[in-house]
């Protein structure tokens, strides 16, 4: 720790230790133990259809057997591109049971975005949803062509395991089903394309699990100012740190019922709404898509006690026209992060439910939270305090000297949940990690300050990033995709204020000669077909030129400052 005793220890949650002892096992053991303890208990409830812990374990083992039969070995990467569903959970734990490493993929990503993930991860198998299969088929064709050309060891996809969500709807429901969940099975053909249900039905028994705490576990992708997403390599130990830490911090038990509305491919949903409950032996009520009516009915029907959310979901939920008639009495805790909860919304939530929205802070590089507000003493619009075994400091970004409390600097973190490093990116590792007092610290790129109580408050971002409803959008990645449009000569992507999303994506575009008719609606419509919806520009401003430095680099900071000033200016008098 830093030289002085951190002030936040004075506000540490009563009865909790400062050091957290972790299981010396893989994550698979968490599911195996819960299935042994609570075999008939619902592990998952999916639109009113339960799946017991014993059944969840058995299906994950069948998936592991199939993967191993396809040649997936210890440490291999398997892509997992699904909406929240029983198949996502089975997929994740089945990959781990095969001693492989799961690579969560945003199911909204399109073919061009997926191409990099496939090539960079070296994965040969992907578990995908049937409604997004057309984005994956060209990548499979490319992988199989490379195999025929170069032999067995050539990189590229070899198999797509295709999921039909409705396969896990075992009971009638009056809940509104998203179209992709209600959809009938799609006819499949072609080499390397196999239906999930067929694969599990014919799967052999897997070999005995071998993975331990230091083995590769999960690799979420994040990005940087270069725009090329990078894999964050996590071991079973680093993932275990956040999932166990979250359950202890909030004092959850096996009798908790979680509502999972945050996507499992996002580290916050993965740690807090999936891995934590599985470790406890709790029940998870899963929604594939956010729907406030369905969420409200599930809270009442299944007596949900815990809901981990983001501010935009809570804002939408509190705008429910029948809010005063909703039965929310079972809720005991509401937590979240990703974007600060507006003060007025937090106050409305407190008045309606009696609950504080307990905020936290984490990164893909830390597999979720390194900071959480103490439940007994939360502060609003606050990152919280460092949790178990986390040494977090505020330093000068240039000198790395620690800043006094109250002054702004970059958050750096030394903690058990910090990733091993970026996948095959030594230069990125060199930029991300620094040594302070003989310890390896992760540079977060986030600027913050610490108040007199030791609580951390976000101020700004050192890195170029847009936070849209809690999802990270990296402008350079969006720019690279926009350049694929024949009418785009130059593009600069910045963030702008949005009353619902907090921030949203804006593109400043110079039209290419001959494309003077390109308008905002047309470019946005095109973008929606080549990138995930949350990355897609919501605003496009066409400009004659973009400001550049003497070396020819676009001055995005200048454009961002102008946009921020414009958004902050009072409206003109009428």
C-alpha cells in the first residue's frame, strides 16, 4: 500500500475482512460443487423455464465432450457469441470444463468486427446464435479454405456450433419473448455448421478436468486508441477474485435470486450476475433482451432479491407507467456501474424501493470491480473504495508520482483480479503496466480524485473512449469501419451528451468527391449494417475539413472540446 494508511479503511463494511482467501480451484469446480450441493434447485430460470444445477452441470459436460472430440485442447480459445440464455451459461462452463479459454463476443458484432477477433484469438470453434449466423458463415468459409490450402495447422474457424434459444423453453409462458428467442430452428447445411442440440446429443464423455487456478480462463476483448481490440488474458484465479469478492462484499447467500439483465459477455454481467451466483448455488433469472415489463413481472413472479444493472436500465424501469403498482418487495439489493447514476434518478429509486443504487468501478482488464461503494455507506456518483487486496492509487500520468488526496490523477491498480496481460501484444503490455514500489500496477487511463473519506470519484478519461450506456466505444475502431463507406473521405468520431445514454457517438465526416448526396440518415443506416448498434454513430455532421496537427494527425481533442463546450452551453434565448 501507499505510505499512509488509506482513509477508506475507516469506512470498511462492518464484519468483513480486508484480505480475501480464494479457492485454489478452477471456475468449473464452482459449478460442480453447487450441482453436488443443490442438484434439483433451479440454477437458471429462462422465461419461466427452470434448469436445475444437475442438468446445467450435465449439459456443460456434454458440451465439453463435444469440444474435446473436435480437437479443442487445454488453453485453446473458443468464441462465445450469444445473447444471455441457458446456452450462454452452458457454453461458458462447458468451455472451461474442456480446459479451454472462453472468448466472450458481443452478439451484436458484425462480420468485419468479428474477423479481427477470429484472427487474433486463433479460435477454431465458435458458439453462435442462429439469428446472426450469416455474419459468421464467411469467416467459417475463409477458415476452411485456409485449412484445405495450408494443411491442418492453418489458422481459422473450423466449426460453428449454432444455438436456437427456444430449445430451452420447456414450459409455457405469458412473458413477452424477443423475436430471436421465439424463433423456430433454422435449417442448417454446409461443412462445419452443426446444431447445438445435435452436438450435445451425440457428445462423448469429456476427459477429467485438468485446469487449475493459473490456467487460462476467459479473454474479454477491449480496445485502445489504435482501434484494434485486444484480448485481456485472465486466469481462473483472477476471475475467482472478483466473483468471490462480489458475493462477500454484498453478503449474498445461496438463497439469493438474481435478475440477469446485463449481458454476460460484458465483464460486469459475467462476474456479478453469473459467476457469483453459480459459486453460491443461487438462482439466476435470465432475460435475453432488456424489457422493463418482463423484468418487473420476473421480479414479482420469481421473488428476485438482487438486480445488477446500469443507469440506463434503471432510468427506463423507473419510467414505467405502472411503477406504483409494481411488486418490488422482494428486492434487497441493486448495484451497478459503467456510468454514473444521475442524482435525481438515485433519489427516485430510493424513494420507490428504499434501496440505494450501489455503484462500483472496474475494467475488462480487471474482470469487473476493483472499487465498490460500502453497502452501509454508499456515495452517489462515486466509484467506491478499493475492495479486498486492491492497492489503488492516484498518480501523475507523466511522472507516476502519487498525488495528494483531493487532486486529480490517473488511477493505477495492483490487485489479484488484474489480468495477466494482453493477448500477443507485448507493446500494449509495456504501455499498460508500470512498476511502483516494486509492484506491478495497471494503468487504467482514467482520471479521478480521492476525497477525505478515501472514496474515488471519476473526473475524466486519459484514454480516448466514449461511454455509451456503460458500453465502451473506441472512436478509432468506429472510424476504421466508417472508412469502409465509399463516400467517406475522412472521419473523426467523438462523444456527445445524450439524455438517455449519458454519452453517445457522433461522427464528423468529410465527404469524398462524387458523393455529395450522402446524407446523415444514409450513412447511419449503412453503419448499422457493419457495426454493433451501440457503436453506431447516432449523429453525423458533415464538414469541409478536419483540423490536423503539423504531422497530419486529426486533432480529435480539439473537436471533442468544441463539442463538449457546445453541449454545455445554455440554449439561446428565444
